[in-house]
């Protein structure tokens, strides 16, 4: 094989890998847009957003290859797509546990998404105390020459769950030996404390909301005012009467 042919072959492989990774990036963009719409809708209509934060990530080609070799899978694009379901990942951090299920239901209702799998580590935590709701979602991506169905892993958790998981990962990052039982028990206790805090904050949230609703006394002028995309509109009285008569 001459040098020119070798260079052309490397260019072709690079092109194919770039296109493969781009498809997963576009699938993440699709999901992120959907979540941003839900967040803005809630913020506008309910003056409250159940979504605190979103964070996306793509597995690197090196990480994908290492996992394929470790699992002894066939090293091909088809093999990667069929066997590795977390190349594209989106983490949604919510305020309260009830928000997690609300966001999950909203995503599952979207007709262009196919839910491949739901893993509820909140109702059934992992032995180490890890809690989160995982969805495997198939997203249609429209390329210039074809449509691709792409799998994205969506993790939905509260701030407290995310705090625990992030620190647990930092503590054990690149630690390959068995962990002493005393330390695993302490971490499990910390996860239970985080869960107790979640439950307490949700109870407080509901109690405060009930008090606010009972005290709500909006003026006519305030009731006629809406805000869309940071632009304020005042609804004409005749418009309100017309809609009310329907």
C-alpha cells in the first residue's frame, strides 16, 4: 500500500468517525431543545421551573473503543451503535423528586421520541445508594441524505442526588481495589441523608405554595398582563370577554 493510498484511507476513516459522532451530537441538540422548551413553558405559565440545570456529554472515540474491546464486541459502526447506548448523555437536574417524574412523563408523551428503556434507581436505588431516573430514548435525526434513529441516555435527578453522585465519583475515581465495608456504609448513610433532605424540601415547597395560593389576590391589571419571551403584553378587555363567551 503506497503512502498516498494510506493517507486517503485515513481521511475516509476520519470522515466516517466525524459523521458518526456528529449524529449523536445532533441527537443531543434535539433533546436539549425539547427540554429547554419544557423549561420555558413552565417558567412562563407557572412562574416556576422544575428544571434547575442540564448538562450534555459525548463519549470520546477512545472511550468508545476501550469499552468495545473490554466487552469483546465487534469493532464496527454497527457494532458500536447496537451495543453502546450511552454515547450521547443528557443529565437533567430537578428541584424536587416529583419534578423528576413530571419531566419523564413529558418526554415519554412526545410522539417523535421512542422510549427504549426506563431504569428507576429512585424507587430501586443501587446498593451503594445511587439514585437517579434513567431513560434510554431513541431520537430521529434528519441528515442531508438520510434519517438516523439515535439512542440518547437521559439521567434525571435532584440537586441532592447529583451532589452525592458527583462526590462519590470523585472519591472513587481510578480506585480499583475493594472498598472497606465501613466506608461503603458511610456513603450509603450519606445517600439516605440526601434523600431525607429531598423529602423535607418537597414538603416545605408544597406547604409554602398552599400559603401563597391562599393569599393570592391579583389586581385586574395584573391579570390582564402576560409576558412572552421577556416582552410584556396587556390583553384588551374585549378580547378577554370574547374568549370567555366561547
